C-alpha cells in the first residue's frame, strides 16, 4: 500500500485537490485502493496506469469488491479479473473521495458490474467500458438484495453478511452526490429531421457517431447511471439494442432493479428527483438491430447544444422507446428520435412532465423507412411550448407512420415557425396527429399542424384531431391534411372558443383520392378572420364536407370552400354551418364549386344571420352537372347587405334550389339568385322563401334567370308583409327560354316603391320564350304602389306569349293594368311580337253605403241639452251658451273635455263604383266573397291628426275635471 501511495502526488495533496475541485478529472493521483472490510478482501496490482483487480468475496454467482478509492487515470485500465461463472460483480467505494474515471473499465465473461460511490462519480472524455454484461454506476449508499440484505458503502465494524441472491435495488441517501459524464461530443453532421422551414423529415440512414466509443456496453445490455444531479458534457453513451437508464434522485428513496432480457429495468420510489443535463453534443444511443430503450427520470431535464438521444431500429426486431419523465423538460437545438430502417417497428417517444419546452430548430421524431411501422410520439404535460421547432412522424416505406399525440392539462403553445408534421413518402400511410389541451394557441410566424404524403407516395394522409376544453387561437398558422395521391384525412377541431386569424384549414388531394372532411365544433364563440377553410380535390375523388357548429360565429375577410378542380371528376362537398345564436359574415365567400360534376349543397342554420359584402355560391362550371342547393334557416332576422346568394349552373345540369326561411328578411343592395350561364343547357333552380316580414331596398333582387337554353326556375314566397324599395324586386327572366313562375302568398301587405318590380319575362334577347305566370294571393291584404313611381308587375314576352298575372287582394292601390309599360306603376302581360297574356284582378266589391243608418232631420233639440236644474239668474248674472255641434252626436254637457274631443267635418258620400281594373288586356274581374265587415262604433285620431273609424274605440277612463264646478249663478 505504501508503494501505491508513493507513486502518486501524495495522499494529502490528492485529498486537498479533490476538496477544492470536487469534480476535477485530474488523474495524476487516480488510484484504486481496496479497503479491508470483506471476509476476503479485494486485491489490486498496479502496473503503471493499469490496475489488475482480483480477490474479493464470492457468494454464489455474486463477487463482492470493496475499495477505499476507485479512480482510473487517462489511458489507464481497471481490470476486474473475475472467474467466468460470476454473474454480478458488486463493488463499492467506502472512502471519502469521488471516483474519477478517465480510462477503461474491463471485466471477463458476461458478468454485470455494479459500482457505487456515494461521494460522486466523474467519467472523463476518455472513459470507456469493456464489459460482457450490464453496467450500473451510482452514487447510492447501498445495493439491496432479494433476501433483504444490503451491501452498504458505509460498512460497520462487523464483516458484512454477503448474499447469493441477485440485487434488486439501490438505496439512496438524503443528499446523493452527482454524476458527471464528459466527452468530446459526437461528430455527426446532423440535419434536423423536422426543419423550421418544414422541408421534409427524411433521413436516409441513422446518424452514427464515429469519433469515440464513450461509455458503451455490449448489444442487448443495460447501461445505467443513477445519482443526485446527473450531467453530460459531450458525453457518449451507447447500448446497441439494449437499454440506457439515467436517473437523478434528490433525497432518500429506493431505486428498484428488475432483471429483464435487456439487462435491468429501473423503477423509482422517491419523494423528489434531481436535475439531468445533456449538453455540448452529447450522444445517447440504443440504435441496433432492435432499437433499445432509453429511460430518463429526473426533475429538470434539459437537452441543449445539438445533443442527440436516439433509439433507432436497424433490423427485424421491434424498437423500444425513449422515455423522458420529469417536472420540466427542455429541449433546445437538440433531438430525440426513434426511427426504424427495416421490418421491425420503430419504438415510441414519450415525454412526460409538468412543463415541456422544445425550441430552436430541433425535433422530436419517429420514422418508418421500410416495412416496419413508425412509433408514436407522445408528449404529456401540464404545459407544452414549442418555439421555432418541430415534432414529426414519417413513413418512407410500406410501413405506416406513427401517431403524434400531444396532451396538456393546461396549455399547448406553438410559436414562430413551429410544425407538428406527420408525412408519408412511400406506400405506407401517414399517422394521425392528436392534440388535446385545456387551451391551444398557434401564434406568430407560419406555424402548422400538417398531415400529408409527399413525392411518389401512394399512401393516405392521416387525420388531425384537436380537442380543446377552453380557448383555441390560431394566428398565421396552417392546419392541413394533404396527400399527393390517395385519400386525405379529416381535420377535426373541437373547442370551447376558437379564434382563427390569417390562417388556413385545408384538406385536399392532387390525385384520385377522396378528400377528408373539416369539422369544427365550438361550444361558445367562433371567430374567423382572413382565413381559408377549404376542402379541394384536383383528382377524381369527391371533396369532403365542411361542417361547422358554434354558439356564435363571426366570419370576416375569409373563405369557406369545397372545390373540385378543373380536371377533377369528383363532386364538391357540402358546407354545413349551424349557429345557435348570431352568425355574422363580412367580406367573405362561402362557396361549393365543381368543374365537371355536381356542386355541393350549402346549409346554414342560425338564430340571427347578417351578411355584409359577401357571397354564398353553389356553382357548376364548364361541363359541370347540377348546382347544389342552398338552404338557409334563420329563427330570427336575416339581414343582408351587399351580398349575393347564388346557385348557378354553367354546364349541362340544372341550377340548384335556393330555400330561405326567416322571421324577418332584410336585403339592402343584395341579390338572391338561381341561374344558368350562357353556354348552359340546364334549367335554373327554384327559389323558395318564407318570412313574416321581407324588406328589399336599394336594387336588391330575388332572381331566377337563364342565359343559356334552359328555363328559368320558379320563385315562391310566403310572407305576411313584403316591401320593395328603390329598384328592388323579383324577376324570373330568360334570354331564350320560358320565364319562370312567381307565386306570392301575402298575409297583410305588398308595397312597391320607387321603380321596384315583379317580373317574369321570356326571351329578353328577342328570341323565343313565353312570359311566366305571376300569382299574388293577398286575400286579406293590400297591394300598394305609388302611381308615379314606375313600379311594375309584369309577365311579358317578346316573340312568345305573355304570361298570366293573377292577383287576389283585399285592395289594390296606386298600380293598375295597362297595355304596356309606362312611366307609371303598371300591371302588364304583354308580348311585343306575340300573343298578349292576361291580367286577372280579384278584389271584393264593397258598397260604401252598406251599414249606414238614415238620421232623422230633427236629430236632437239643442234646447233640451241644457240642464233643467239651472234656475234663471238675475239680468246682471245672465250668460249665454251656444252649442255648435261637431259634425256628429255631441258629447253630453256632463262629459269632461278629452283628447278625443276633436272636430269632425260633415262629409258627403260619393256614388259607389266597382273596383274593376281598366286595361286593354283581357281581365276577369270577380266579386270575391268578402270577409265579415264589422260596423264602426267609434273613431280615433292617429298621430297625424287623421280620424279613423273603428269597431273598437278606446275606452276612456274618467278622471276629475280640471274645471271648478259652476253653480247656476255662474251663468
């Protein structure tokens, strides 16, 4: 022993240096010194920097060693010269110094090596292992065995009872010492699998470090480091197809050791963990024929400085997983990956923490490059934050890409060009992307959640599923599923509230696959600005539907579109929007288009709907077939400003139907239209509207017109009140075909003002085409126009036959039949060069004299109206009182003065006349059976001072007179 010490710098100097620089790798004093605490003590034979270790106490297949110091100098070797039948070499350091290991540790056979030093362990840049079995290095205070015995680093005076049973755990003290692994770092020219630019996630072969062996065990074995804080500064750890376990324990606790095929599996029973740091190009790998397992457990875990943690699969054995568990996980400019390059399935990546932060051009990726399926990426935390980074899963061969699952109890935030990507590059399908959080935000520059296939892929894109219990915000982001060839996946988003600004939601395919649906389900408010929500097929597949439901919906400066491209033979999908409360549309298009097939339907349901400078279109273009239907149901008011609602056909098919129902429909400079284009051969679709009240102003129109060879569609409106103002109206015109029919069912009033019109005209291009029919049924209502305002009702034609105008109303005022249109308000059914149509006005014949009573010439004696209780007074007090009357029966002198006491002039009745229209057009006036007329019993004065006779005069409540009572003497 004295000789060993004399070859060093001196024991005192060595202790002094260690105490000042506790983690220095200065190996000038590195030495291995056994203690004398075993029944058969260890023996160390030094040879320069090399140490041959023999002896120790054997117990069954266990060999126990105990050292006062254990350090290996640079380029030195610590050789455990054990018998080949030994399974476990169990060694401890009982002195007060740390272990500085900067050389080789070697064993014989397949024995596992356990090394514990509660004072700390440093592995220098030249440290390496040549061990047949697994290596477990720890700063634990003891190794625990199955029979309950412990091999403690703090031995008692008595010789220990050594067991033949296998070790089952590590006993940690209250403040475990740290472990450091230092090295040169990897030499991999590593290109991030998911770039910030989201170019692709391909890597043709796994990154391999060729610079240095580092700490490496044999294939299929375990390399485990468990201590207090554990740090890696350019360290290299390798266990091909094996298992790497890294744990940091901060206080008293137990670490279990469970023997498995790949060595040992560790478990933790401790109240608190310490920190783990990977930095300076640290490389941790279990890449092999079968990707091994990497398990990291600590409190704050960080990967920085281009560090790599990988578990790739090269053969036909399935890969394991990369598991990182802690309170905080931070990955900065580094990568965690689990790829497969053969028939074996790739392992999964699992990050579990309270907070996960991944930033700065790094990636967490799984990949399948052959027949094996890619593994899953699972991130589970309270909060997950991405900053200029990527998470990816890819399928390059026939295997499927793995799923990406992001789960946060609180928030998920994607900032500044962050991408979550699942891609397929071969024949395999891309995996699904599943995101679940309490809140989710995608902010700042061009981030995205993307599921696609690329290159020559024939696989399907997976689904994107996002579930958010609270608010979701997307700004300048993209959420899309976009395959090159096969079917696109669905985009499913559910949230309590959703705000999307300057972004895109997309599902599409360029080749003959089906396009997936986009489904947005929002419990509260949905706000979409400057955003495209689109399903598109450029191949022969059908376009997916867009389904949106929300409590309230603001759609501004955006587009919702189901679309089939110019060369596509697929049908456009439907757009279904259901809003429980208000739906406001501004500067937006809602479009279901197709070029060669059928356009999709558009269905909108809301309690309140407002459209402003927008369009709702279902169209077929080129050789397209039928236009889709547009169905709008509004429980309350539908207010439309500067908006076009159109179902068109420019191909061989018919235009779709347009159905609108609302309590109130208000149109200002808007248009509702069903039409066909110039080269179309189909008919325009029907327009059906139901509302209690309709108001069309400022050139608003409801049109069904034909520019091609077909016929105009019919227009049917049921309303209590319809008001047209300032060049507004209804028309069903055609260029060459027959005008459509217009039918109005009116309960109360049809009012036409300022050049408004109701028109169905055939052949407006001076070609064949009969005028359509106009039927207005207002039996209990009135039709009113201003005579000189040129508001017309016409069913005209040019070369064809004029149509029929059939009007039933209680009264028609200000508009009358004429032979042709004039500057007045007209009703016509004329043909310029053909046979005129007919105008039929059916109004009840009312006798104004009916119900009048002949009054007697001496209706009352004025003198009898003076109260007889008044006795004549004296001449000096005499007065006069004159009754002038008020055109009818005066009130009693006892009545008080009331607001209804107005003067009504006597009137003369004009002779009765019928209400038959005078027109050169043949008319068929009829005497309609009038409704029961109730005799007037009183009158009232309105706000304009006009007197109106009524059957229900107001009841006057008596009140005290403001005049003082007069005695007869007052007269």
